[in-house]
């Protein structure tokens, strides 16, 4: 089953819901960045949340999530858009600890709890929305829940999870976001709260093979959910050799001349996907000409 995201309404429009299976997408990030298990879990949880938040956008809108919790993992950066495309990285991919007291990957220790979670939405026409909240948990699901309640004033429940195989590959990844619409009644709220207390961790549900649709039914109850549409999701990076070339040109002819004299070539590497681009002496000479 390929990765995809589903959008839905529930309880006759009182609830807006999203769910995603992101196992292969997070796996692509793990392979590109060689992340160790705890780093994989932190990055994968953020990517899953980012995919669902991207699905709340329209057209060519996109957003960037930055998590800086003060922990050894450093900064987590994730970009996503309304088309189901996501990319991301962590400052320190080689972070891992023993399991925590609950027998789970110790994401809180890796992320830290003394920083901020920020979201910048590019909604076109040079219009940006920026929301920022303190990190309250470090487990990330709770932190995104707090972000929605505080920054966007939308009562929400965010569940994100990642399971890692012994060889560091990704076994299961995904998540859900449940949001109350204005006017949701107390009975509906109580039903959802009770079900959230009863369900297993989201990664366990995905490991069992639940689809995003089945995941939402597990959270909200079978027969309560009306599915709207699905979106394929992928790890997609916007970098290219031409983009980096433009950045080199912007450095100016003197700087490019220095590269030619000292190294005879230049190498650029994308933070998001780890792709490397090599520029030969001849290519640098051309870029120097363009910079004049």
C-alpha cells in the first residue's frame, strides 16, 4: 500500500479529520539522512504532522515547521504543501538513547522541552502566517495539539507515530489530526475523548496494516466518518543543480574566482535531501561570467 492521506468529516460535520500513512515517505528521509532510531522518530512524527497540515492548505500554498527544543537532536525543519509533498531534516541525525520508561523511543529526550515550535505558512501574494508556541512535551503529538489550540484556536487532537526496525529502517509511520468545528456538541466531544483514551498508539495501528480510513474509524467510530478525498504523499525536494548555480552566481565573481583558485571546483549539498551537486572548473568559469 503506497503512502497517502485522507480528508474527512465526522459526526455530521461537527469534526474535521485527517489521517496519513507515511511509512515509505519517512523511510526515504531515513535513507537520505542516515537517521538513527530516535532521530527517525522525531523527524518522522514531524513529517507526518506536516503532511496533514499541508492538506489544510490550498493550491500552491506551503508551510515550514521548525522545532527547536534544546535537545541533542538540534533543530527539526519540515516543509510541506497542499499537494502531499514533504521534505525535512534534523541537525543531528545520529542521536539515539535507550528506550524510555514506557518502553518507547525517547523522543522527548532527543527533542528537548525548553524551546519553541513554529509554523510559517506561505499562502501566496507575499502573505505569511506565523504561529509559535512553547514546546510543552517534546513528544511532538502533544506539542502540535497545543499549537492548534493556542496559535490557531482550533481544539484538536494530534496523534503521530513511527516504529523503527532493528536495522534502522522504518517499519511504520503515520498519524491523525482530529479537529472540532465551531458548534460541536458536548456529546460528540465526550465520545471522541473516550475513544482517544482507549485506542492503541497510532504507530501500532499502522503496523497492524490499518489504512488511513480505518485509522480514522478507529479514532472516531465506524459509521461516524464521511470521507472526502485522498492525496498521494511523497518525499519531494525542490533542489536542483540550477538552483544552487543561481546561489553561486549571487556570491559574485570574486568569490567564484576564489573557489576556482583554491579548489578548482565547487560542491553544494542540500540540507533537505542530502543530494550533492558538483561544479567543475569550466562550469564555475561560466557562473563567474554570469555574475559579472
